[in-house]
């Protein structure tokens, strides 16, 4: 069976490499919408879902885990930003995902930024994104998803603040987040509070502690039993800013963090500068790989493993995924590998994880979390961790 699956993957890998130059002749956003239409069709009936599953799906008992009370069939998920309106949930399990984070959804309808807003950086294996949170709005999307059966798929709801003005008002912003949480109170398995979109008009105001405290207090007032809440951090903030957010998450009893959002070219040099196609936006994929893993390592140690970590950024191979897991991530999100390597990459990563777990003597993903990032001894320099461990 393993040989057949390997042969199947090799066939689709070659097929995608042959097809990719033609796909890349298309405008990136048009190509995205084309594949969305294909995904909607494939998920529309039992037969197409079954056929897709036969071609792409994979499962193994060692990939199963329970995170914050939720059982996942594997740790690999789709990152927010791909399915902005939550239209493809029926096909995700068939191509091998264990989870998918939908959105970002905002309290109001958002058209996103004008003009061209998606660019390929092929040599860097990166997508430069300048979307600006375009989505149909939480009211419309929640009505469409309220009676959807997600089946084996675990679904995250990513809530962001509407990107409609450059003027920041704290209470209006908090109300925008909580409007989305209220509308999705009976939908999905977990929630992510996205305070780190790099392409919005008013920046990232919730890096400021007073603003973040106010937001998390309001978020806690909208908690739903059994549904964890995570906070998504930016890639380009300092360790001091990361510590402030992590400490606030612990203080306000958030369940975890998503690490990280896209990387801004102006802050990071892990890309080919001559290839940068646009002066605005932020990068996914390979330029984010090392940045996000370093943040995972730091946050895992800072929080002493008290916060669940969802690792995002530059996951193309099982080795990439495993590095994030052994650094402290319990779950993973990806997008860019689908674009550059094809849908069989999900299967290949999950199969590779099984082999890496076995090689290290682990019987499950849970045993590997943080295994190569030992926690430091308690000191007065990390008072939040000390306080939590003493509690």
C-alpha cells in the first residue's frame, strides 16, 4: 500500500510540475478563483469527494492528536487567507487536511485593497499578498455556514477587524471583532483573533498592551464552551512586543497563539530583492519559514508550553513541518506549498511526518511537540511563566 501511495504521489507531483508553467501564465488572483471553482465542484457531491479522496487523501494513527479538547485526524491545516468566504470546506478532508482556518472574516463587508493584490515570487517560493481582508462579511458568511456539516474536518474561524478606514477607534474595533464572534458562536471548532494583518489601513494597533487587554477582555465575554480561542501574531515585531502579547494571552487565559502572519519585505531580507514585484504587501512561503519557526521556539519557551501553538509559514516538506512541531507547535497551517508544489504535497507531508516520528521513536504527534526545544529553568526574568508554573 505504501508503494502505491508513493507512486500515486509521484504521478501527481510530475503532473503538477508539467502544468504549473501554464497555470503561472494566469493572473495569480484569477488562478486562485479558478481553483476555488474547481474545489467547490469537487466538494459538491459524494462521488467527486470519494474520487478526490482516493487520489489525494492519507491517514495514519500516529498523526492523530487532541489539542485543547478537540480531536484532529492529522496536524496539517489550511491557513486563513485562502478560503476567505468559507466556500470549500467539503473538499478539504478529501485532499488530506485535518483542519482549515476560514477567513479572515470581518464584522462588515470588506472589498479589500484596490488594484492588483497578489503576486508570485517563484524563485523565492513566495506569494506577495496585498488583499486587505476582502470578504463578504460575517453576517452573510455565518448565515451560509450555520447549517453546514463539516464532517471530519476541524474548522477555525479567523476574526479580524474590518479594513474600511485609516482611523482607529478602540471601542469600534472591539465591537467589530465581537460581532464576528457572536455571529459564529455556533459555527466551527475554534476561533482565531487576528490582530496582525499586515495589509490594513490602520496598522496593527493591538500590539499596544492597553488596547490588547481591552480586546481580550471583550473576547472572553464572548467565549463559547468547548471552543478554544487563539491569537494570531505578526512576523515582524520585536521579542519585547511578542512577550507583551504572549504574557497578555496567558493573563487573559487565551488557549494559544498562531505563529505567524505574513512577513513584510521592508522588515525581512530572506528573499530575492530583485524579484520583489510590488512595493506593498507581505510575503508567504519560504521567506517566512525561518522567521516563524524562530518565533515558535521563543514563544514555546516564554510560555513554558502553556499556550497551544499553531505554526504557520514556509511548510513545503515533512521536515519543515516536523521542525515546527519539535520546536513547540501542536498544529500547522499552510498555503504556499499548494501553489508551488501541488495538492499532493499535503499527502507527502503527512506521510513524511509518520516516518520522522517513527525514526525518533515517537508513537504520536503529541509526543514530539517541543521535543527539540527544551524549556529553560525558571528564573525571575520570566515572571509570567514562573507565576503560571507555580499556580
